[in-house]
């Protein structure tokens, strides 16, 4: 299926193609294989799966679709690519842009008083539980952005509280959500590339955990740092205020609230 978003209300006209497959191992792995085989993929086009049996998140965690479902009615599982140019911001900051795109697509679907929140760098949470996750992978001059959003079902993820939009009412249709997300990501990618990081970081602050939020940072099996969120640095790193009064910049790591 293909989609086009008009330029009314200040939005640019953008085009993208959405390809849907019934089942696959991982949409990220599929796009990586295509790129490595020399296939020319248009930036902003999407590969979406009805079922995904080898999806993964950060640190190789399994990301399940969470349910048996008919086409178009389940969770969102899809991937797209961004082509890097010499004038772009650091590729790692695409994580912030992707997180904002998912936030913009999902937040309006929550009934008041519920609200979505970004956890650095790009997890989307509702009531402290994970609604969506994002995995970025580099292949040459491309970054593959894999996104999973719990629309209809809540998958079990070891050590993580999870939630779906169906918890708050009828689940949105997968295909309609895909159109909204594709347009939102195209807009965030344009802003990232055109205006740089300062406006992106300001918008992330508005959607993310508040200054002073207690955080624990560290990879599993390693020493943990505890402190309070002190905002994002100019390059998108997490600033962690430590109990001794010093501050640490975190460029990668597992972040937990509290």
C-alpha cells in the first residue's frame, strides 16, 4: 500500500511506500539483507509484517508481536531506512527523532488523563510501562530503524512492564497507524536533517521524563549509576546528576526510571 500526506496545516507533502508481508523473522534483518545484496531502497519506505517470529530489541531481547491476529488488526512491527549524508547530525541522534515520531503517532490515541512519555533515548512509555520500542542498526550509509508498537496486544518481555493501546479502548487499526507513523517519521527526519539537534532536543524535553527524575543507568551485569535526570546535552546525550554533585554524560546504556 502507498500513502501520501498533504501539505495542509504546515505539513510538507511527503510520499512513501508501505510494503506488507504476512510473516517474517525480522523486518530489520530483511532490510539489512536487501541492502547488503545491493538493492536500492528509497528512504522513508517501510516494510511491515503481520507476524514477526524473530523480532528483537536492544541487547538482543526478543520482541514478540504478542498475539495471533488477522491481517491489519494486530500490533505494529515495521522498519524503514534513512540515508546518511556528510551534513547530517550524528547518526545516533536518529534515535531521538524516531522516538518523537512514535510519540507523535501514539500519544493522540490515548484518552485523557493518560499520556505517553519518552524514556531516553526512544522508548515510549504509558504509566511506566513500555508501549513501543525502537532498534537502530547501521548498514553502510544507511540506518535501519525498526519499530514495534503495542496496538492490540501486550507482549511479555522479561524484566519489563509492557502495555498496549487496547488497554485504554478499542485498538487502532494497524494499517491506519502505519500511515500516521510513516508521515510522522518523514517529518521528523526532515526536521533532523534541516534544522539540526537544538529544536529536536527541545521537543524531546517536552515529551520526555522531567528534569530531576531519578534514573538508574548501566548495562545488565555491570555496575549501575544512580542519579537524577539533568536534561539532554547539545549532542543528545543523557546528562545524569550524581549524588556527589558531579554530572555524567551518558551516550549509550540501559536506562530505568526510579
